[in-house]
C-alpha cells in the first residue's frame, strides 16, 4: 500500500516558517515508508488567492498513490507512532463506497486542512475539479475550503462518498478551540494551527510544541496565548 502525504506551500518566507511542520512530515514518512510531497510555485495559480492552488496540486498527486493524505502546511505531526494504515482501517474498512474522509474542527467548522482519500478515486477527482469551478468563492475567507464545502453539500453523489467526521482530534487537533470542544493534547496525531495568521508565530508554536513532545511535558497555555498577540519580528528572534 502506497501512501502520499501531500502538502502545498508557496512563498519563500512562509515556506521557511512552516519548516518544522515539514520536518515532522519528512521524518514521519521515513519512519513508516510513506512519501512526503511538498508542492511549491509550480502549482501557483497566479490569478487566484494562493490557497486555490492546492486543487490542481491535489488532483495530480491523487493519481500517484493508493492512499493520499492532503495536509495543510501549518500542520505538525505530534505523534508519529500513529500510522495512516490505522486510520484507513478505522475509517474505510467495510465502507467500499466511501472514498474520502474529512472532519469538523475544534471550532465546529468543516475543515479541509486534513483529508484522507483513496488514491485514483474518480469521485475525489470530480470533487476537486468541481471545487475549482466555484469562482464566485475565490475571495471567500475560507477560499478553496468554501468551494469544497459547497460542492460536497450540493452534489448528492459526492456527499455520499465523502464522509464528514467529528472526531477531529484523530488528525486535526487545534490549540485554540470553542469552549465545548477539546484542544490538542500530547498523544494526538496532528496539531493544525488554523486561525493563527502570523507565520512567525506558527513557527514559534511548532518549535515549542515539538520540544514539549520531546520532553513529555504539557505546554503552557498562558504562554501560548501571550505569543498569539505578540509575534516575534522574525524567525531568528524565536527562542
């Protein structure tokens, strides 16, 4: 079984800031025999906001693997012992008509930041292709995520074959969540920094959380909250 971990990142400064997350994915892929694919400016659709460039990149990578994990650049693997095969067994065994799984997040929103899909799936390819056509949503605040939601909600065939889950901590944990949701805990598979808009702050969080995981300690949430509103001037200022 071939597994591709697929991430797009465009822009030199942003790419440097996301490097701790990429390193976690590279190491994870080596550990389990997967392939990590980091897409860059080759896929940049310059007539659209950058997040829409994920769509052609995802379509291309979908054809290359048995299973594809589409993962946003601002994501950090925090428990590399959890295997994609385990997730495939959990979400796809006995469900031959399910071709992909995505999740509601820790704020209750449908989130495209982590999607697990069958490779070479015509249904998933159609989902992505139809998403690209939602041009009235190009400047929606959720970008391609808004397009994916619309297509999923309005096409009954796609809706039936793409399962929406609510157990977000399985692959898409957040630090900052709504009161009724659970935030990231050590042992969770992936920490996604959606909603953190300063790249240097994401870098700082990634380095700190990686250190917490290595040392087996819980993060200081008060410190993390303070960092949210006071980003460092540059990566070299991150201690």
